[in-house]
C-alpha cells in the first residue's frame, strides 16, 4: 500500500453494442479505440466505456475508461468472462493482457482488463507527477517531507480542479458502478470478478451493490473497504516481521548470524529513535554529490520494500542483519536510487481522492497514534503516502457510510493471501469470510502480497476455482494451506 504491489462466445460484446438498459437519465456508451496493449496469441479488442463523471449529475461531464477484451481460443469456452482491475488505488490494469495467454483460465474463458476511473490510461488521468519531484527536492534540501508533500498535493489539487475535474467523484462506489455499466453495455449475463489489494475491496463493493450477475469472485490480498487500514497497519507490519523471525528460528537455528534476530531487530530500531543518518549521494546526470539525511523511517521502508516483494522476501533476514550491524550505506544508496530515478508513479490524484474519501475520513487518528505505544521500534514509519494532513488539504467528501459496512453474500469466493503479507494479512480474509459462507480461504506459505496472481501455484488454483467455484480447491498443505 505504501508504494507501490489480469469472453464470451457469441461475443455480441465484441461488436461493442450498447445495452438498451437505461441507467436513470443516462446510457453508458462504448467507443471502439486502438489497443494500447495486445496479446499476440489471442484475439484482442479495445474500447472506451463512456459514463458520467458524477452520477448525481448524469447530464454533466463524461469520462472515458479504456478496457481490453481478450478472447479465448477455445471454440467451446465458457460464457462467463473474467473481469480484472488492479489495486493501489491508482495502478493501471491493462498491461497484463500481453501475457494473459499463460493464464490457465484463458483456455476456457475470455478476459476483460478494465482501467479504473482516474488512472493511467483513463480520460481524465488524475496524475500528480510533481509529487515525485517534491520528494526528491525535500531530500536534496533537507526539508520536512510531509510538508513538501502536502504543499505539492495542494498545487496538484488546484490544477486538477481548474481542469474541470470533480475530485469527489473518484471513489469506490463510482468505480463499482463503472464495472456494472460495462457489464450492461456489453450484455454480459454472468461475470467472474478478480481483484488484488485495493481492487479486492472494489470487487466486494460491486458484489454488494450489483450482485445479480456475479458468478464468482477471486480476491487476492484484498483490502476490504470496511477495514480502516491505518488503524491496524503497524499490527500487520509487526506480524509480517515476526513471521520472518519465526522462519529464522525454524530454519537457521545453528547459524549465529540469525540468532535472536527478533530481539536484536527491536532493540536496534528502539535505540536509533530519532537518530539522523546521512549518505553521500551522486544524482544521475549531476557532477556534484549531495548529502542526504535519513532516519529510522527510511530504514524500515527499505526493509518493507523487500518484505512486500515475493521475489525478495527470502533476503529480508540477511538485510536486517546488515542494517542493524551498521552496514547500510550500499542498501540505502539503492533505496535512494529508486527515489531519484523513479518514473511516473501510480496516479496519485486518483489515489488521494479514493483513499481520503473512504479510508482517512473514517480512520480514528487516536487509534493510529496508539500503535506507536505498542510498537515503539516502528514509531515514525510512514506506512502510507496518504495521511490526515494530506487529506485535509485534498478536501474531498466522505463516501456514504454504507461503504464501511461488511458485504453479505452467498456468491462463491476464493480469498487468498500470503502468510507474510505486511499490508493485507490473513486476518482481513477471516473478516470477509465471516460474512460470505460460500467463500474459501487459501494461505500461501512464505509468500507476501498478491501470491495467487503472482505464482504458478496460484494460477492453478484460480483456474480450478473458476471451473468449480463451489468445490474446495486442492492444496498441498505445505506451500498452500486452507483454514
């Protein structure tokens, strides 16, 4: 969450005809367009969904949301496509179509990648590209990072509003209505929803608001909208580190490098408190080095970047030993390389609008702060790039309180996560499962964020679930378990 972690035989859909169903005083429209991304092995078609920016003003400004349909090559394929949209909030959803032919479910089903409103390829795109430069400039000049971010967010907000955008219209409720409008415009009778992280919560919102045509739901490391992430973020981060430490006890008993690693980790990060570190850094394209100052938050963030990466997770214990031994310069250079050489990030304007209206507006700052008392070694860690001061500046309306209530449903669902996920832990799936009796929980051992969509084993489970959504999926009890 901090930074950051894819159709239908008689495809009347692919002729891009418009559903005759009226949505109150507007009709969603489909407009064919060139494909931004294609799958070379499968038939690919692309278009925009055109809907009101704000459905409370149905005759007002419209927005254009691109989507890509990839047809299965199977002439006997099933007639219920899979619709995917990405997480963030703020990430694009379209690039994955290039590789969707490797997904087992594509042998039997068509696939729709849908770009959320406000994201990279949508029109408008609510980008705040100046944020990345504001972060770099804060490090160059040793300025308070939070103040720099809030100042740049205010500038971005002013520009987006002057461009005619209604920032309060970019939220999960409108996003869910976009998916329903797409389903209706494409005349899809039965749909399988697939989401990761934030879009897991989005798919739950679709299920709450438009349940009639949803066949099944796949949620990978979902953040349900009714959870206030900020109020328990440090608990999840602490549990993820503890899982790493437990693995060290299990696997490295005789290796002194990892002896008492949990105790050493906590003692070190307690001891450095407000300690200021510095690194001599040569920015790419520059001839003069600068001195960058950093603190405990950046060190933890470096470890978190690896903790949330399934490819780097195995290296986290060693990296911890190097940090607490003071051998951190080479790693912090890599950390700042990522900051100073970063391209465009997720569309932060869209992220701010959604996060502020439905998370920060409902998060209790007292509970957020209380976590510092319980986890003193994490005090000061910026576990999210959206907080109350930034949202006070962004100033969007809170979504309806119904968005903060659990989703009750009998629709079959597969709920997956990794046992080391620091963002969306298994606890979130427990809560979702409690209100969805036909859901099944799948836990990936020694994996972190998004394991079902990012592993071969997960790909097998997704295909199996889609073929028989009411049947328990097959797991080995070691790499993958159920509970």
